[in-house]
C-alpha cells in the first residue's frame, strides 16, 4: 500500500546534502556559462555582411489548421528558394526557421514566439495567422521583431483601433474585409439594373457560423441587403462545427425559395455537402458561397457540379496556367490554396521592406519601411492604407485589391465584377431552370 | 413544399442518422461490455477506416467491393494490435487507476493515429464517390440511393452481431466473459483471447462506420471526433454494454437529432443532446437496457 | 545532524533551489517554460486531491481552470475591475462552480462521472461561444497584466511572474500536504482504498468527496486567472484536448496520489514536448508513444523511479557500511 511506503524514512547526513547541493550548483553554473556562449550568433568578429536573414515561420502544423499551415509554409519556402537563387536580399540569404504551434493555443504560441525571438534570434516573423486573440502582437512588439500576419482581420482591426501607435512592428497583410459586405450586393444590383438577371422575388436567406469571419461577412451583407430593400426569409446560425446534414435548412429554402442564398460557412466539407444536397432538388436561387470555392480541395471534391456558384474573394483570379501555380505544382505536386498564394507574397513584401530600409537587420527601419511598400501580388497591388486602423492594413478596393465577384465554371473561377477586371459575362447557373420549373412563380 | 414533405424528410434523415450512429456505437458498447473499458481511440479507428477506403478508391481506383472489406480487415488487425500493445498491458498493470489509465492510453493512441493520418494523407479535405449513385422518389421526397443503403446497413449490422452473440460459440464466450470473466475462466474460456477478439470486432465495426462516414460526408484527420462524442451519448442512453440498448438508443438519438434540427434550430441541437446526456447519467445511468 | 529527506520542508527546499537557480540562466525561453510548468503543476496537484487521493477520476479540472481565467478576464476587461479583484473572483467562482459540478457529478461513479465531466466541458465550450458579448466567442479575451504591489505581472516581467507562479505551486503543495496529514485526508484516502470500509467507519462518501472537489478548485481558479493575465489572453482553445492531455497526463504520469508526482509529471511532459519540437510533424506520435510506454512500464507514475532509486540507494548504502541487507516481508510487498 502506498501509505506504508511513505513511512519508511531515509535520513542522510548534512555532509551528503551539502555535497549534493554544491554539485547541483556547479552543474547549473556550467550550463549557464556554456549556454550563454552558444547563444551568441553574432560575435564581434562576424560582421553583418556574413549573416543570414532568419525568417521565423511559426504555424500550426499538427493541429486543426494543418492544411493551411502546410500550404503557407510551402508557399514561403518557394519564395525563399527563388529569392536566394537570385542573390538573396541585399546579398543576404534567407534561412527559414519553422516551428510547430500545434493548435495555435495561447500557451504554445507564446512559447514558440519566445523561442524564435530569444533563442533563434529571428530577424522577421511571418505567418498566415497566429492565435485568434492576436496575443502574439505584444510579444513581437516587446522584442521589436517585425511581424506580418494574414489572419483574424476583425480582431486585428479592433486591437489596432484600441491601441493606436502601439504596434509599430506588427502589420496585417490583409485589406479590411468591409468590401465583402457590399461587393456582392452591389453586383446583384447592377445585374438587375442591366436586366441580366430577373430574380423571382426579392427574398434572400443567410447561413452563417459562430465565428468572427463568418459573422462579420454574413451580418454585414444581410444588413446591407436589407437596406437595399431585400427581404430576409431566415438567418440561420450554426455552432462552430462541421455541418453534415443540411435537410433542415434546405427544406426551409424549398418552402420559401429565396432569390439569393448567402452561405458564409467557409468550411470545405460543409459547403460541399450543402451544394450536393441543394442540387438534389434545386430552387431558382443564386448561390453565394464564401471563400471555399477558391480552395483546390473543394474544387476537386465538387468538380463541375459547382458550375454557376458565385462568390467574392480578395484574391484575384489565379488560373492553372499561371506561372506561380505551375511552379508550386511542380515543386509540391498539388495546387496552391489561397493561403499558399498570399504567404508567397509576404516573403516578397519582406524583401521589398528590407531593401527600402537598406539594412535587413535594422528592425526598426525595416518595420517602418513595411508601411511604404508597393508591389504587385496575388490579391492585387499591395500598399498599406493609412486610413485603415493605425495604417496597418492593406488598401482594399479600386485598383489595389479589387475584391472581384467570381462565378465558377469547370472548376475555374471567372471574374465578373467590377468592370476593370471583368473577363466573362454572368450566366444563369445550370440548376436555375429546373428550379424555376418546380419552384418558380406560377 | 408542404409540411408532410418536411416530416418525411425528417423521418428519412432520422433513419439514416440512427443507422450510422448504431454502427459507430455498437463497437464501442461491445468493448465496454466485455472489457469494462472505454476505448477513446474508437473515433480514430473510424477515421482510419475512411482513409483506407480513400486510399483504395481515390488513389488506386479500386471500387467499394475491395475498399470495404479491406477497411474492415485492416481495422480488425489494428484493433488486435490495440489490445495486445495498449489495452491488455494496461488492464494487467493498473488496478485502481484503470479508468484513467485506459482513458489516457487510448487518448494517446488517438493522438498517434491522427498524426499518422496527417503525415500520410495531408490535412486537406478528401472525398470519395458515393457507394450507390442515383436518387429515388419516396412519397414525394428525393432520397439518394446511398441514404437507402445506409438505412438498411444499421439494422443489418445489429442483426449480424446479435446472431453472432446469441447463436455462435465464440459469441457465447464473449457474452460469458462480459457477464463474469472469472466465472468464464472457470468454465475454460480464455478471457484474454476473448478480450482481444472483442476489441478487434469493435474496431472493425468502427472501420466500417468510418467508410460510410467518408462516403456520406467527407474526410479529414479530425473527422472522428464528433462521431465519437455521439457514440458516447448513444452508449450512455442505451446502457453501456447492452447491444439491444445501443441500437434502440441510436434510433432515439438519431430521431431527436434529426427533428430538433428541423424544429428547434441547428444551434441548439447539440446543447440539447448534452443536456439529455447529463440527465440520463444522473437519473438512469444504466440507460435503457444496461446493468447498473 | 541528519537531514530527513522525507521531510516535506526539505523536499520543498530542494525544489525551490532547483527552480530559482534556473533564473541564473537568464534565458527568457526557459523561464517562460518553467512558469508554465509551475502553473500546470499547481493545477495537476490540486486535481490530485480529488483524482489521486480520493480516487475520483474526472476531467472537470480544466473547466475550473478556464472559468477562473474567463472570470478574471471579464471582470478586468469588460467591467474594469482591478486584476486583484479578478483573481479573487476567479477563486470564488471556481469554488461555486465546483460545488455545482460536484453536486451533480458525484451522484454517479467511475466512467459515468468521467462522462458527465466530459459533457460539462462541452457545454462550457458552447456557453463561451454563445455569450459572445461577454466572452468574445472564439476570439478570446485579451487580458492586461496583473498589477499588485506596484509590480506588473505578465510574460514580459519574468521575475514577478516566476515568483507568483512559484507561490501558486507551493501553495497547492502545502494544501495537499496539510490535507493528507489531516483526518480529512485520511478520509479521502480511505474512500479511495475501500469505500465500503470507509462507509462502515462512518464516513459520508458524497459529502467527503464534495469537500475534496471544493478544496481542489479555488487555487485552480486562481491559476487560471494568472494563466490568462500572464499569457495576455484566455480563449476557448484553453478548453481543448491539447491542454487537457497536458494537465491530465502530468498528474497520471507523474504519479496519482503522490505529493510531487504531478510536479514531476508536468515538468517532464512540457520539456519533452519542447525537446521534440524539431521533429515537427512526427512529434505528436512520439509524444503519444512515450505516454503509452510510461503508462505501461511505470504504472505508479514517474515518481516511482525515485522510490525505486531510493530503495536501491538505501540498500547500497547499508551494504557499504557493512550491514547485511535483509529484505523483509513488508518491503517486498510494500
């Protein structure tokens, strides 16, 4: 029994204890001394000329965001390879330092960031997203390491708004998402005005998920459409989970067919199942599905059944004949997802910032230079918008990042709107006619 | 669409969901009834079943005729390994802490299995073709043939299992060990072999459930976690260890799930199930047919 | 003079010296990890009161921990109270929470109890996501540093955080020691070893176990609050499987029902996890394998290595001194 074992006492003399303590102190002291030396990556002899640029890439490789992390890392590595081949940044090669953040929980994110900064002594950190509360911003700011993140735009905006000027080292490589709320409805308005589409009624429904991105876009679009005079048939909120069974939603849609269905679930399997079950008995509605139509795995799963689906996305059209897509496919054997496109640009963004600053190791100058970059990329032309919260977000809309409305045909997304990027005309989706027959107005 | 159609859809949905829950839960209840341990890696066995089918169908172009048996057989062997490497040794070594040890042990197994899926197949979503394509019209509602297949598979599995447990010698040995493994030993039944067999059978049921989930929905490394939670609910409601109870409970939960999504809303469907779960444990922990 | 190594105070002293000496390394990363380890140890030690000493296995400890974090977060961020109030409230709410959960869960036993606490975790997650105005839903709450005695405590102020975390860990250890040495502790252990006999000796199992629950929760709530302020954020990810495995495994692998087992367990697990990080994708599998092998090979926990070493050292020391080592019947079975 455990009780009995504990009562057995073991007494040792003071001398043994003292010897043990001294030994421990000597060992620890030894570790301290040797350890401190190994920490130095730049000795007095080594000048900045010989240093490599260390790029920290902390991402959640083994958690639920593994696919995103994989794509982002591969995109960045491709960019790094290209830049190094062309001579590096101001003559310095980039060395990627990749760390796993598991499920991106705060404890692990802070440990990984602390390790990257204090142990690995990275010069720059880049990721598609960190912790959902953006807690890593404080870490990079405290240790003065330039940081570009691509995620959690709403949280980032509120953090920047509430702390203006505080996060000089942090930049968000995304434009404001406000255009998501208005782009598509404005396009629908144009379609109706130009008589390219005659909706069966002025109703719409909204399907969304308990998650900041989904809620922001869904609620914003809903309010905008309501303001335009559209009528809402239902507004369904799902918990933060994969939805496999859409019958309850679809029966609501079929009971009172809306002209527009807005779905912001943005999960590959939920949206694929929604499409599949919708198409079993379609209504004369336009389908708007947020974000997932740009993902290669969704395109693979739904194939041509997604012909006619509409969506709006920050990234400009990327075709399979695009040189970047070809490069990526050649190297990795699969098509890049949007994260695998944007993160590639971030590395080039870093390059331009470092070149503008003149010295890749002068963190303050580099961080400041980021605000002055201007370069073409997957989303459009990247330039930081001084009118955005604290000037930390990219400029959206117009010539910079057009936020096109797309329609999908043959697993390719074609830009319809705005006019500057129009490459194809809107076509009524294939399911529409069958829907009209069964559910159309008599 | 009138109310009648909605009810028919809800009923059909109820049958499909119940059937899938039944297959997923039968394996778990069997393992609990015989070994008195809860195998938390059951969800990952489902995931692996799905990915094996994916590998055969999508990567090698095979058909379900090859994929289904392969998934089942592989899961059987994986279950066998699970018993001899993890559950068995834990059963022997830990007396008082067996609940927590098996909990952590099988959680660790699920960590490993999920990680392996990630490494081998990647994190992106995958899809496999439907088992039986096409649609049929039932009382005015469009039902996919795959749904019809699923509706029959649940009771079929239950039937096979029930027959096995009540009519075959091995099945009776399993029931004997479940009832009293010391008594069974006295009669000459090697309980260790029965345990290993039970875990293997439970795992191959999980593998089958996984293939069905993969065909009906889509595949991802985390696909097994919510079926596992649902299987736990079914288990508790039906009575842990009772095959009859499990099948009845899976239909009750399947229908509650289907109807609450239609009439109460998707957001509250889960919390309602959680609440029922807690109430059942508090007021009737032996469930419908279980032994206290 | 003989130093009694079984004396709790000596053991604490050794641990204190070891821990504080790591500060000499002046390595921010190591100090950060050690602070996290100390918090996890504290939570695991408190958990041990119920699951180790009383033998009631449950996973409600994580909800207590996270509830503490959220209460402090809501009070400091949404309602503007100072962090000290947040921490005190965290302790109180965690206490009330444990009474509620304990009252419900303790009506059943074994796996059913485990399943109820599993359901509690899931329900808590739903609530956090639902009351989005209070909890910010899936975004989490960003917490300010703790301000006490003119000091700021968060991850950028290593020494005060270290001391705070250390005090929490020691407080938990002292709490457990005091309980174990008391009659109440004896009641707990007797319930674990043989509930029937304990009842026959007049112990009310329900009330005693509920007491255990309550005693284990208040410090956990404070740990949760500290965790939130230290990292600067608390969120639904803190209720995830990753943290659960870390805390649960610390306790079980360290040694259920032992005083320092959870401490050892959490340090070993956190550092092993970090040590394996270069393995990247393979790390979870290796971690899982290690968990399973430790469970099988060391069923009494990692701390049993010390016991085995000590028995051997004791015997060896006696041999050196010329005594014959008699293996008594008690030692063999004990």
